[in-house]
C-alpha cells in the first residue's frame, strides 16, 4: 500500500542577489521558511501557500521579473480586473 504524500505548499519570491529587478524563483514553503530564518527579509515574497508547483511556476513566469512575454503578463492583468 502506498503512503500518501504530505501536502506541500509552494512559494514564489524575487531573488535579491540579482538586484531589485532580479528574477523570480519558486521553492517549497519549508525551504522559504528556512531561508527567512537564516536571512530575514533578504528575498522578497511574492506569494506563498500555493498548492500546485505548476501554478507556482506559472505565477513566477507571469509576475514582474518573470520570463513571460509582455503580452502574456498584459493579458493576465486584464483578466484580473
């Protein structure tokens, strides 16, 4: 019988080492908690508590600093209004 995996939440944040316009990154909530404990406020949290890694990756690409083209980000903003 298989064990069910523990629920994992994901975090999207902006990496500071690349400057204020640095790239976005994704990690598990537990990794974010460890980074914050080691260096509070060093990276900028964009969103936490994301239940799907795919959704976290999508948000990281579409948020400012992500790799999505301007058209995709622009459509995202229009949809949120």
